[in-house]
C-alpha cells in the first residue's frame, strides 16, 4: 500500500511497504533547546515564589504513538541501548534465583559494578509480601533487573504496585560468561514497556544531561524503538518529546489515510468534493442484517451477518451520480398482468360464523 509521510523539513516522501524515515536532527535540536529553556524558566519561577520542591530534575520522555493497537500486551521491558546511560549512578536492585548468596559471590568474582542490592526470589516473596512493603521497595530503586529465568514468576510476586509505577524488572542473562558486560549493557539502556494502547513512553534522558547528550540519546532511541514495534514505520503515527512538566513537542508526524474510495474517485477525474461524496455513499451502503442460527449444541442463537453492498458509482467530470437499482414489479401486478386474480382480491366476503346465517 502506498502512503505519504510529511517530514519535519517540509519535504514529502512516499514508498511501498516498509520505509526508512530520516528524523530531522535540526528539529530534534530545536525541541530539546526549547524544553531546556522551559525547564530553566520553571526553576526560576519556583525560586522567586520560594516553593520547595524536590523535583528540580525533569526527565525527557519520547512519546511514540502507533496507528493500531497491539494484538496482545507484553509486560517484558525491551532493551534500547543509549550512547549516554541513565543508570550509571542510580540505585539498582537485582532479583536473582535462590540461593541469594551464590549470586552475590558471582558478582564479586565477575567484578560486576553498578548493583546496589541483590534480592533472592524467596526473600522477595516472604519479606515483601504486604502491600506497603512492596510499595516501599518499588520507590527505593531507580531500576530493577531480574534473572531472565525467573521472569515469569515475578508479576504475581511483585503485584500491581510495580506495574503502576512502571518498575517491571528488565531481564538480564545471569549465565553469560562476560557477566560484567551484560550488566553494564543493562545499565546503559532504556526500556520500552508496551501496553494495551497506542501510546508508548520511553525515558531517554534527564535535565542533568547536556543538550548534546539528550540529542544523541533521542537520535539513537527512535530507530531502535521503532524496530521493536509491530509493522515498524508503517504503524507509526507520530513521535513527540517532552519533559515531566512540559507539553509534548512534535518530532515526526504522518498524514492520515484517505477514506475508502477517495483515491479511486480522484483518479477517474472527480473533484475533491465529488470524491468525498463517493466515500459517503460507500459508507451508507453498508447494511447490517441479523440472521438466526443454531449453536453447536442445537440452541437457537443470533449471529450478526454483515454484508457490504456497494452501489454502482458513475463518476462524471463535475458530479458523482449513484446509479439506482432497476425497479421490479410487485407480485400482485405480475398476477394481474398474467390474467390471474391475487389471493387477497379473492377474499371479498367475510366468512360467516358457525351457527349464524349471513345477513340478507
């Protein structure tokens, strides 16, 4: 299918099927500088009003909106490697298999850096069973990693608190020979957490970064994130960038698809107004009928059969005319034409009731 993409530098591109889209780095630079300026202005206003707020550092979020909703939800975070890591100096918790002590020794032997806490699975289930304990655990660390072998067991053990805070542990392969490199790649990455909707939020930087670092992370995160989404670029509606307290600024936007029948009408020479009339006629010609059917066990049910009937459209140069179907004579008129009397006409007198004579 051919479709049109409106890029940010004002040019238009078209291609079939999959497509390679170049994000305009100048547009990204302009957006990042504007968000840094907004953040600085906000901090100045807070200082002048003597408001105490711990949120002096804002995060940069990449908002990727798809055209279609995913067929199923995927809770496992997908790794996106960044040039400038987000978690180098952050508090990171690693959830491992049992026994917990063996993995602490393994991290020391492999000279693994950047892990603040090692938590065994059995200890997680026993010590952090109450809701309040889970809530405090989710708030104590910036990132959670987990041995990929126990990942299917974690949703029930962690509860809805971790899902609400988007703190679902990211998988790591604890059997890697170069375990230190595996952990460092996890700390050097951000994560795509897909949900049931069309909006995907990806953290790419904070205001502690320089503008150049933020731009580098954005330019690296976009193509990597698109490759992990169904249908890739063909399914992307828009891409925006925002901070924690700002409005979203556009980086990429596609044009909406044309209505059904519009392109065909324009190609035959119809005007835009007439082409829209064609699409309206197609929509109004969709008839929904209910047909009775029987279920697998013989019980009567109702199945909805949708039949789409398109009218024959005659597209002219100045006007689109829908050709009406040929009129068919009624059954009564057909009988009269054949010299026969319809049944309804034969019943001219009322049948008398039993025991009573007809009136004279």
